[in-house]
C-alpha cells in the first residue's frame, strides 16, 4: 500500500480529489495489486507447459473442437462442481495447448492449478516412495483445485503406478478436478491400466462425471510446417 500511497501523492490530479474518493482509490489500487500478485503466484505454481490463453483458441481448423462446449468449459463451472475433463486425439491436434489454456483461465479465476506430464508424475511418485515421502506428495496433489495430467498412455502402468493413480483419483473424487489429455481413446484406457479390477475403479471415478473433447485430423504442427515449406 505504501507504493500506491506514494504514487497518489505524486499525482497532481489526485491532490484535488475529495478525501473519501482519494481513500477509495487507494484501497482499489491496493486490492488490484494484491490480486495481481496472487495471480502471478498461481501461474508460477501451476507450471503450465505452454503460454496458452482461451482468447487465442483456433476454432477455424477442422479438428472436432466444439466451440460452445469449450467456451462453456472456459467459465470454469466444471471445476466449481468438481467435475473432470478428458481431451483425446492424435498427436499434434492441440491437446496440451488447450489444457494449458484452460489451466490459465482457472488461475485467472482464482483456482489453484498444477500441470504434470504423466511420465514425470509417475517418476516423481516413484522417487517420493523411495525417499519415504509418498503420502506427503499425494496429499499436496489433493490440495490443488485442478490437476492437469498431460500425455496419458500408451505404455501400460506398473503395479505401483496403478495404486498411486487410484489413490490420486480417489482423493479428488467430488473434491477436485482432473484434466487428462491422451492420444489413447478412452475405450482403450483399460488396456493402459492393465488390471481389470483397478481399471474399473479408476475409470469409474474419472469418467463418471467427465466432460469429453475428442479431437481429430492431422497434426497442426505438420500443417504449419507444410505451409512454411510451400
């Protein structure tokens, strides 16, 4: 607040303002500054892989992206309701970018977000298990409002990975949201989990209240390369 006070004191226009207006402006400036600092912290903690924003989403490319559905998801109501979102599609169709755009929107709406590539998440969990801090890591994941798990599959999960994933998903059931991206169609996720019983338990908790975006078409990166070559 001190910086804001100095700024107003040095502003000739502010000097002639009535005291209540001057005080109100001081409070408004301070609230805005604090909100901005909190947003910066949320974005830093989210560790989003790409600097994506919903305002820059490309709806023109034919890839199966439903504009009305995505704009509805951009309101973050699904996060408030502790629902999940699954984005599937071939490589290069923009799954990770869209996930990061929604993560950015969630941060701007005041939600805590964490982005993790699935291979990195399992590596972190394995290391935490070896160091005796697995429970602490899983508890930290539980506290995040939106956990983004990017690049699920296609490698089959190990026994430890299946148990860890079940615990993460179960902890978030009706308490937090998941956003999962994958090249693997949802119909084949049982094969990735590679255990019928745990597969049913995990997928029931994810798919039961999940929105879905199913992308299609050629790689956007390949299209851009082709245009450049042309």
